[in-house]
C-alpha cells in the first residue's frame, strides 16, 4: 500500500488560509487521494478526495500536482473549529482501504 | 438519518473474555471497515468487507474475527481479549470503495484489564 508523508504539525491564524502539504511519491495510477480530519474524541470526518484534477467543495480545496506525487489541502479561511489532525491517505480503487499515517496536527490561533 | 452506529460506546473486559462489537449503517453502503486507534496514532485497518457475506484482512487482523451476514451490519469479535487490544475501535462504511468517502461511527472505547 502506497504511503504518504505529512508534517507532524502546523500552525495557522484564525481567518487566514492554510495549506497542508502531502507527499505520495509511490502513488499508483488507480489510487485516489483522500483527506480526512479528526477532532479530539471523535471519529474521522471526510474532507475531500480526488484522482487527478483539482477539487473544490464547501469545506476545502484539493490541489493535486501534475505528476500526482504530491497534493495540498487548502482551507480558505481557518476557524478555531478547524483545529484537528488532518490525514492524507491514498485509497485503492479496488478495495477502498484507507491506510492512515500520523497526520498533521493543525493548531489555529485566535 | 443515523448514519453509522456503533454499540457499545464503552466497555471494560477482563483478559480472556470474549465480546462482539456491532456496527450498523442505514445508508445501504456496500463497503464496511473496522479500524482501531491507539493513543497518539492514526487509525489502523483490522478487517473490511466489500459486500454482504464477504470479509477480508486489513493491516492488523490477528486476534479479531468479523462477519457480514447482513448488508447493514458488520460485527467485530474478540474471542479471547488481551490487554494489547485496549484501544478505540471505529467502524466506517462507504458506498463504492475508494470512489466514495467513508462515513465513520463515533467509536467504541474498549479497555482490557
């Protein structure tokens, strides 16, 4: 299963944009890039996912490099409620298995 | 719409006891997954199912068994609980594998003494 590399932690100021990077140099052609986040004492929450093209939804944007070896999750205006652990995950198109790494702990300062 | 419901929410067991964790989803999803999460770590996949009557091993399947007799339910069993299985267990479901997002339950906090 392909793995991802993320910074352990990041800080942001409230109402500023946040760019969370992820490297996945061993991604295969059929792997989807998923982002989930987990607030304390809660189950993971889906944020966004994509295959090749950039994606936007009400929560965030996903920018995927042309060679697909890296991606960036963009939160356009961070709020205190966005403080969480963010996981970048590659998912096999056959099984949908999510192999979680350590994730990035995002702190948002008021 | 309940989504993914896990039962029980908390449980304390003694070493060697057995128990079954229940996961129920009301979204008619084909795929279901069981994960465990130890303190300070990401989730690890235990077993998963790509449809009723099917199961497959994940990253850490040893010591666990699963069954998917009904599409809406996915059961995780511990036949002889060990302290190393103390963890928070999450169930998830999705409509169509990697193409669709997974919906997670609120977790079951299991302590084994």
